[in-house]
């Protein structure tokens, strides 16, 4: 058909919000891995707090293990979003997992004030920025999930 690109029907059937949600989770995962590779300066630049930066500078295991764990979780969340979007095969427990992921992102966005009390080493800019990102990703997941609900 003139003017129609090959495979455009495949892209049109995808849930754009969940595709973007997955991309955001993967980007966040890669930023966490960049902290490990970049060391203390990256932990500082991304607002992880001076304590984490000092431990990373000393070669302590804690920042690496925590950051790897967060990166792994975010990567799995990306896979679930893309599965819900129809880009990947259906993963187990897709609907409840997507509900949980949306809930965790939204809860993280709204809980930034109490989190500042429990993790006082992080900067205020870190809390506002990451809460805003979490809100955006939570809304993408929630609205994408709503669109895909009947086929999940």
C-alpha cells in the first residue's frame, strides 16, 4: 500500500504508555549502573548522598550491592511494562505485577517527605527529582495498564 511503511501495523498495536514506562525503567536502571561504573562522583552527582559516595570511594561493597539490586528490579519492571505493551511474550502474573509496579512508583512519588526522614543524606533536589520521575513512571504504568486491562 503506498505511503505505508512495512510493519507499521505492528507498532500501531502497541501500548505506547507501557512502552514509554518500560523505557523509563530501563533508563533508571542504566543510571544506577552508571553510578557503579562512575564511582563516588557519580553517586554524588545523582544525589545518592555523601555517605554512599564515601563508601563507594573506599571500595565498600554496600553501595554496589544496593545499586545493583535497584538496577535489577528496575530492569525487570521494564520487561513487565514491555510485556504488557505487547513487545515481549506474556510474562507470568502480568496483570498483578503491573498493578504492583504502578503502585510502587506512585507510592514512592508520594512518600518523599517521610523518606527524607529515614534517608537524610540525600539532597532535597534528589528527592524532588526522583519523586517527579517516579510520579511520571507510575502514571505511565497506571494509564497504560488501564488501556491494556481487557487483554491482560
